[in-house]
C-alpha cells in the first residue's frame, strides 16, 4: 500500500526518485540521501550500545535488529559507487589532516550537505571548512575589520607555508543516489514502510539509546516490585 502511495507521488520518469517530492504520506517528503543517512544512524546506535552491559536484553535485541538492517543498507550500493569511492579516497589522501574531524569510528567519512538553491536537488556539497557560527559576535569598527581582512589575506597567502589555512575551495562529492528500484528492494527487505519512515524510526532509536543509558535501565529497581505486580492474567483452562 505504501509503495503504491509513492508511485502516486511526484517521481522522475527516469530511474531515480525526485528528492524532496511528496511520498504520498502527509508531511513526509522523499529523502535526498537515505543510504548514507541510515548508515550513519545505525552505526551511531551500535557504537552507543557498546556502553550497555552485554547481558542487557535491550542491547541484545536492538543490536541484532540494527545490524540486520545495516547489512541490508550497506550491501545495496548505488550505480557508480566504486568510482565515487575512489575519488573520495584520493581527495582525503591528498589532505588527510583536513578531513580528520569527519573520520568516523568505522573508518568512513561523513560530510555535511546543505541546500544552495542550485539545480543540484541533493544540496550543496560540503566545502571542507567548519560550519559557520549561528550567532554573531560584537560588531567590529572599520579599522578592526580592515585589520581582520589583512590577517586573513596574510594567513592564506601561498608564501606562508606554515599556515594551516586552506584558501582553495575543496568540494566533498556527495554519494551517488540509489535508484528507485534499489530503494523499493530495501523497503521490501526491511518491511517497515517507506525508507523515509525507516529513517524516522532509526532517528528515534538513537534518541532512545541515549535516554536508556542515562537512566541505566539495565539496573535493578530501587524499589522492588510487589509480588504479582508483573504477573499477567492467564486464560482459564
């Protein structure tokens, strides 16, 4: 039924779903990069579950489900993935220290994308620099602004070999998109609705892991349950 709803939505006539187009479910649009998003969410969840005792039933069940879904996602590679991966490795290999902050525990790299209003529906690719601050600092005087600009120019000068400032623009190429057929196969294998719904569930699970760890849900209750409190009614024979 849900797959049918997506077919009724705005789908490109080619092999790919149109990013941000309606899925057929109210308030839920087509995700532009579901594969790297799910890999990041599932990997983060598994890393946080390592802090739970191995005897934790929640850890055991969540790990099993998350690993199963992660295997499905990782085994589904979009067209052109290998060539893209080689280009990314070359980019990182040229300046590994510049990308060190994006290195994940599993050895992969994560880049941030943001919309830029261009024809690229998947958004502007990460430019290799830190994210800009969301608040403004104290206003500078004209003299201070001129001095600040001068310092930036000196720091970015090619003659300054000791500077770690990178004046050239470095693009982080987004991972190729999955085809509509690949996304449909993932949805069928996981069996939890559209891939956008699967992402929502993964985001929620990641939050649950944090809350359960804070509460140390695996520990004994401070106040013991009364006898029979957790006993359920049995069907009479």
